[in-house]
C-alpha cells in the first residue's frame, strides 16, 4: 500500500545528520530566498553548497529558475544557511512537507529565519 510518510524526529534528523557531516559551521540565521534574491548567495564568504537532491528526506524544486540547493556561508559577521530555490503548495507539496526545510534549519542550529518573496501588483 501507499502508506503516509511518518514525519517524526528520525525522519527530519536523517536530513540533518547528512548535512552536519558536510559542513563545519553552525548556522545561526536561515534565509529562504524568493525569486528576486537568488543572487544574494554571491555575497557570502566561505561558501559551501549542497544540492537538495543529495539530502535524504528533503524536497526537490520543480521550478527551473530556482537552483535547488542549500548554501552555507558568512555575511555581516553571521553564519547563515540559505535556501536557493524554495517549495510551494501549488507545486503539489502538502503543507506538512513544506515544513521540512524549516525543521532542518532548526536541527542545524538556526535561531532566526528570514523568508523573502517577490511580491507585486498590477493595479497602478
């Protein structure tokens, strides 16, 4: 049968352990980059990238313009992890699945999260 995924600590920790084994920093700030801020990762020092598809129990971006990787580094004296490429309910993900990146951030040591998005209007 098609049993529901059990989203428990072990599920999220599998992602966290994989990532922790590849980085040597504890990020204090998590940043989820919207469409307009993808280039922000170019401002990071001591950058290290991990493709989403390499992380167990993570999600894979369906939007081509989104890179689909976690980018670790430092900026303004802070250790950060950025999501370059984000996930959306309209891509077919459940709201529970959409919590995966935030839960991973917390397990990596993130204390604050900044979420950005491209917003606009057509009404002049």
